[in-house]
């Protein structure tokens, strides 16, 4: 089954996977608490604005020593993270950013999916017909296609590396790369899986 890009969010761990039929020549790069999706060296040139973006950021709320991780399939990850960093509750940051940026205006009306892992964990999606944001108490998956409503999901990973590998290995078609994040003390560890 092809579900496209997806996030899995649990109370202590999260993952994001790029699955793609159209643009498989992508990889993840980690730098300074941010994981970015970008083209591989052999990728054909494109002017598609939806293939390169930050898919995972960890931020700290002002005056607190506790981080929140934000995951998602596009440019909405940055405004969600920036709002959390400014003190917005994670739920409000998700709702405002998903509503403002709306679904992607491509040939498929691709939904935007996102999640947060932190003091309270949430998962959300904005489609052409709905905006759904739900608090997470158990691992929950939401994808751009087929599984486009948050649903409880069997996800056993406890570390960032396990989350990235488990997301990459899930039995959904066209895996390209995956990122994992897991709580580690007051912060988070991050890991990437580029399928090498």
C-alpha cells in the first residue's frame, strides 16, 4: 500500500518517513538540531517547491529547559517549531500553522502532516476537506494518502535510531528515507536512515 509521507508520534518517540513515487532521489541531512530533506547528488533538476524542506526540528521553550520535537512533511515544520519556541502550546502551534499553510497546492492536493513530541504530544493533518489535530497517548500514525486520519499504530521503537529504522522498514511502498527522534533526559536524540 502506498501511503505517501507519514509521521508516527508517541509520548516519548516520533518518526517521519519520505515515501515517494515521483521524487525518490532524496536524502536526509542533520545539522544543529534540524533534519532536512533534500535532493541527492544524482537527482534531476526540478522547480517543485515541495521536495526540499526541514522535516524535523527540536526547539526549547523560552525560560524552560525542556525541548519539543516537531516533525512533518513540508515547510509548515518551521512555523510550528518557531511558535513552540515562542511559547505557544504545541496544539495551538500545530493548528495555526496547518490552517495557515493549508494542504499543498500540487496535482494531488497533498495533505500536510505534522506531529510534536514533548510535554504533550500531538499529531495533525490538514487535507482539502478537513483539519484534524489530536493529542497522543500511544503511538499514532497519520499519512498523506490512504491513512489520512490519525490512528493508533503498533510502533515499538524506543530510541531515535530504532524509530528511523522502524519507520523506514514499515511495509508501505516506496520508502526513500526516514528520521527518528526520542526523548533523552530534558532533550532529544535524533537519527536518520537514508536506506544505504
